[in-house]
C-alpha cells in the first residue's frame, strides 16, 4: 500500500508539471487564487480558504469520477461523455456567477457549509462556489497518459476497485494537484501584495469568470489538446523512468492490472516446450472495429469454445511482427478447417499514432496477406486484459477456453505449431492432421543491433549532441559512432512518435550489426541511404509517400557491420529502425 501511494504521488507530481496542466492554470490562478486574496481594508481579516477548497473539489471529483464514472454511466445506460459535458456546463455557470454575484449566490447554496468551515464571514463570501469550481475542474481534468493513470483507468473501467486502487488514485490526484495549489497560493499572495489587485477587485472577479468561461469553451472544442500537441513534453524523460521501472510495474499490477480473470496467466512460461495450464483466456474486449469478419461482426472467445484459438498481438509496421505473420498465415490456412476448427484472432494494438487509423491497418494487412480476423485494439483494452507488453505475442487457447501456451516475441514457431497440432488432436481424437507447415524462420540468430526508436519516450541508444529531448533543435552528428548507437545532424523536431526533419541538411547516422536494415518513414520525399561496410559504400534512394510504413535500407546475404547514414528531406518523419 505504501509503495502504491509513493508511486501515485510521483506519477501525479510529474503530471502536475507537464504540459497537460497548462489549460487549468488561468482558471486556478484567477478564480482559485487571486479571488481569494485578503482585503487589506479589513484589519485582522482571516485569509480565504478558496485555493484549498478549489483543489479539494478537484481531487475529490477526479478520484471519484475516474474510478466510478464509467461504471455509473454504463449502469444507467448514459453516454460516456455525459460527465464531460456536465463539467463544461458547470464551469460556464460558475464563470457567469463570478461575473454576476447574485447568480453565484444561488449556485453556491449547496456548498455553503463547506465554504464556511473554518473561515470568517467575510472570507466565506470570498469562497462562494470555490468547492463547486474544483468539482467542475476535476471532472474535466485530463492528465497526460502514463502507467499510473493506465492502472487507475483500467481498474475503474473493469470495476476492480480495491483499497490499493483507491490509494493509488487519491495519491495521484493529490500529487497532480500540489503544483496547482502552489499556483493558486501564488496568485493569492500576488493579489495581496499588489495594490492594483486590491483596487480592482470587481474587475478581477470578472476576469476570473471570463477565464473560467473561456476554459469551458476551449475544452468543448478540444483546443487544449491541440495546443499540447504543439508543445514540447519537458517531462518525457521523467515519465519514461516511471514507465520503465520493474518495481513500478509490479506494484501497478497489484493496483488493478492483475485481476481474477488474468491472474493465472503467470503460470505460463514464455515459450515452454510443453502445454501448460494458464487459466481461462480473458475475453476479447473494447474492440470497435473488426476486419476480415462477415459484415465486421465481432468474435467472442466464448462462442469459439470447441475450437483451438490463437490470439496474436501485433502491429503492422513492426518488423518483428512482419517476420512472424507468414507463420501465422500458414497456420491459419493449414488448420482452419481441420477437426473441430482452428481460429486466429490478430489483436492489432497500435505502437504509433498512425497505426490507429483503420485505413492504414487495412493496407498493412493486405501487404502482409493477413486474411484471418483482426480486432483493432486502439483502446488497449484487450492488451491490458492479457497484461501483454510485447509485439508480437501469441496466446494459444484450447477447445475449453484455457490458455495453454504463451510465446512473447519472435521465434519458437516449430514448437508453437507442434502444440497447435496437439490441441487439435485433443479436441478431436480422430482428426486426420495435415503435414506441418514449412515456412522458413527468419528470426535473427546472430547478435544484431536492437530496434532503434526515435520516439522521445522510447529512445535508448542515442549518442549525439545535444541531449535528446522533445521539441525543435539543432543536432550534431557524432564524429565516431559507437556500435548500436545513432546520432542526428541538422534541425529536427522530436516528439513521442519519432523525429521529423525540418531542414534540408537533416541526417541520421547509425552504427549497425545485422544482415538486413529497415526504417519506418512517413511523409513525402526522397531519402538517400548510404551504407558503408569494410571500406565500401552503397547508396540508394528511398521514395517515401503515402501512409507511414517500413522501407528496406539494406538486404544482405550474411551479417555485416557498418554504418548507415540517411539524408532526410524536410517534412519526412523517422519512427524506428529495425534489423534482421
């Protein structure tokens, strides 16, 4: 419990200083801080509780509605965005109330006891509507995504709410609210020290009301989200450290990711040579779009009882997935109509934003020859239900609906097929099994350069100048590129998706060890790739157009060591480089 509280506070504090907090600042500063300033004309007057009441309302409503809002709306058959619009309406009413005091008196009546607690009569007048304002802000507060918030959201959406989840949620809300409280207190102190604020209290109230109304309108049209996308995420490195901590992951599993439904998956050993008993397979869920099914109909594991099922987590631009798909295609073609039946469900969980687009998934599936059903898991609901963390990952399910084998990552195809055949024979003892498939295993056997990400959240092997951080900046290529590292040259704009060239002299330099080199590119233009090995240089042009996808840079016959340099034109984005 104590660990969860610490993790929640840390995650909340990081969120509280991130760009996603910026839309709240004007309303908190003026309506929560400046309006709560002590009137110097009233000697001995006690300070207003307004900043604390606003933040208390925010913490309470965020905690309650994050955990229970979705369940409550579902139970009542109401739209999932009802709370959001109710919060927007409440902010508008409160903003109008700050401009028109008589209207505010009506709004604040349900909260008079809260406002009057511990405050003088004069201070209580200043606190009108403060708690209600906090409630409205809490409903509309959308923190930046991260592992802590993911654990909270999953727990709330599935109804798995225990003491640990509540502690995690409240500590996260408190951590995120601390910077807001400090900002509100700073506004109050500034208003008390600057005489101009004292002379224009009515104008300050009106300005605060306008700020609240403008925030409500901006939220209604998703303006803050668009602004945040244009800002560098200066907390990305801190968030990455939280995300990559095994201690945090284990604690967050206890905070809601491990459920009674998926708990027994831990019984499976990755790539075990024999069948194991890993509990009933979690249901496929949260899927709004199905591909390769009759009329886009959804599939349910419950309805597939009697058949052997393979659930494969993949994404179309991942080279590791691309190497595994031919095996899965072959199994689907070979065994679909054998015995009681064999079904493959490809759960497409996106790694990059462009992989969320259905048209891109359709094109990627066609390029790879995928004809089995695809569940587009943009909400990560099924990914989370399986506690999955890998692309690709296969979960083999027997005719009774029990997970019998898990394979995380590439390889092991011969063993997986052997286990598929065993389960088909178990489901129908008299089955006449066809010959096993003979797809060549292209999993790299020699030690090769690991997949290289250009996302600020996942970059691991950058070795250049200056520090790799979100935003637009000038980079300098490394004079001597160390093995398995990369550097940039020219002007680049880096974000959570990758690196986008914003100058004509943009370069990528990478020292590799592999037989094949690939790069995921997006945008329009011609990338010139130069591969230098053993004193020999080879150059090729890569025409980039259409949806972001995988392009070959080097396709060799044997492993080599060398250096790849990409000349990237203005506007082309580099997402990742993979090796085989």
